């Protein structure tokens, strides 16, 4: 293994390049601008497409054009600018186009603040576009995962012909950590039977989101949801930490899960049986596993750097089990000690001596 | 055990690079390490800092409320960041630029005239690397011998003179003997 000190944003950029991304369209925004800066330097040299678009609306639509014609596109952006892409994402889902979007969260709502936050969970997982659709969302928790899950994002996008989000945040984006640029580990996926590649010698193909009748539209959406069912059955990823005998399980995603792990260690030293659970795929959400854990754990605490978004998915998953929340919208990341205090408070009802 | 080190100074003094080199040294010593910069409207002349967390296991929190070791190259960052240093922590202050080193608690304070040392080498831009040399003395179990190659990689071949100057700067920092406390 040859480790190098790599910045989270650069990890995503180089991993996208290694995954075969051949067209990148984006408009700069803090805290993800290094992705474009890096790809701007290497894409043209490799005869691949790099466009600094005039807006985020343009960049997502350029991705649609690239994907429809057989390209492997990516765009990257943050929070308020991801908002501008919602229409395009809804269209890309309807048209079943493989597009990878790296979303590096900053604080919102509105222009908010450039500092890290996790307040775009709902934006990524629930979406802001119209209609019935789902986007696969992968949330890395360290720099190596930025590489591994970027590879996976390209694979899943092509495998399911669906947009995939890499949901990072300003903290992972800006930090450096030893990691390794591994080779893209997935097989190539043949797209020759659906892309718009010129109709010489064959029937023309049409890729559009418009359905001519209500019935036809219902059939289209039904087919989409069959696909989502397959995704939900096969692509769930999560990480567990001391959950086996845990009375309390702290659920968190992305970079905050590091602090949660630290808090679990500290609590365990004090004899409190705590574990940590981290959904890696935010869609498909690991609901089944959480439900399973709810049969042995007495309580769940959801920790997020937002005012409570993933907590709703956790509540649905654990079907009536006790769920507490700790979080704030931005600023200093929830400190290990704050999480420990919250766990202790929750533990008060379980252990008599705390 | 996780330990965090904050390196702070004016934008342009090279504190981010100083932190990156330190993080790389930890990596070469098979430690787990993270480097996290303050980012935003910071610019040349403004206050900049970066935080390095080093551990034998995967680093948990990369940005901590309290600091184990603080290296400050200017007065603003000394004033701003020294209150967060733990009581058993250590502060290295660039005494060439920090005149007021009063602290509200008894913390081990190492005063080193780092900017003056850089001027004695003939290049003020070596301040960050001299500082790293001074800082390196706090880590008994870390092998800093990889630093020559790290510094050489920072410069193109035609500027190898600058690489050598920076290696010399690091050695100068290492030789610094703080007054007995």
C-alpha cells in the first residue's frame, strides 16, 4: 500500500478520473472548488472534456447531454448551488441517465455559510425535483472512502442508469489524511443498447422524460420503482461499531461519525454499553438493519450537523423505538464530550447509577 | 491517544505547508493523522491556522475544542488560540513577532525568535520550516529523517538551492535550545 496525504476534494476528483469520468461540467463554489480546479488541470491533457459552465443549471444539463450520448459525466457543487440542479436531476432520473454528482455540503438555508454542515441530507436523499424518483446517495466518512465511494458512485450510476450523489461536506472536502488511489475495481458496463450514438443502420432511439398518456407514464414510473426496489435489496451499505451488546446506539453519517466513534470509545471506558451505527448509503437507507438492532438496543440517539433530518428515516426504520437527537446547524462540529454528555443523559433512564 | 497540534500565523508565513509537512512525517512514521485548515476568507496577511491530529488508531474528531500543542508565528493568533491550550499543553511562540506572551494559566511556553533566525539565514520565507524544526523536538518517538525528501519534492530541480536552504532551516530549528523552565 502506498499512502499519500490526500485532500478529500482531490480524492473525489482523481477517483472520478480513474473511474473513467470523461466529461466534467461545473461552476465553482466553496468548499468544493478544488474538485474543478484539479480536473481542469488533468482532463484536457487526457483529451477528456472539462467545462467551467456558466451556471449550475447549465452544468447539470450538460451532464444530461453527455450521459445520453454515452459519456461518463460528473458535476460537483455545494448546497445552495445543488438547489439549482434539482430540475435537471428529476429529468435525469426520468430519462434514466447515469450522472455522478459530488455534493460537498456547507451551511444553509440560503447562501448560509461556507463552513461545513450536514444540512443537505434531505436535499440529497429526498430531493427537491418534481415527481416520484430516488437518487442513490453515498456518504463517505474519511478520505479513503472519498476514493472508494467515488468509484462506486460511477459503477452504480452505470449499473442502474440513475444519478448517484457522493454526499461529502466541507470538513472531509478540506481535510487531508493518508489514503491510497486504488485502481477502479468494478467491471465496465455496456451501454451500447440505449445511448444516442447515431441511428445509421438502426431504428432511432429517443431519450425523454415526457410520456404521451397517463397510462404510459404510470408504466414508466412503475418500471423506475422496480429498479429502486432492486437497489434497495442489493446496494445497502452501513458500518457498525460495538453494536452487538449496545443498550444505546448513536446513529450518524459522514464525517460526524468520526466524533461519534470517539464518544463511543469514551463511554465504553466508563462502562456504558454504547455502539455506533453509520449508514453509508443514505438512499437506499439501511432500515432493515436498524429495525433488527431496535430489538436489542434500548435507545437510539441520532447525531447530525443539522437540526434533525436523518432522524426521520431512523424513526421510520426503528418503528416506535426511543429516538433522541443531538445536533446543530453549523459551526464547530459536535464535540466528542458533547456527544458523551448526551449519551449519559439518555443513559440516565437505563442505568440507575449514572 | 490522540494529540492535536495547531500551527498558526499570518497568511503567507507558510503555516499550512508547515502543517502538511508535519502530517506527512507522522504518516511516514505509520501514524494515523489528519490535517484540517481553517478556510474561508483567510488571505495573505490575515490569520491562518491548521490543525493536525495524530494517533495510533483512526483519528476521531479532526477539529478539537482544546489544544495539546500550539505553534504560533504571530501575535494575533497567539492571543486568539492560546486560551484553548490544555493546562498540560505546550505553546511555542515566535518571540520575534510576539511581544506580549502573557497567559491566564501556567502553560509550558517555549519562546523562540523564529523570524530572526530566518533572517539570519538570509530568507524570511524559511520561518515556517525553522518553526517545524523547533516543533520537532517535542516528538521523541517520531523519526524526522524523511523531511529532506519531502522538502526536495516541494521544489522543481532548477530550484534545488531553495530546497537545500529549507533543509538547512529545519536543522537550525532543531538546534534551538529553549531556556530551561
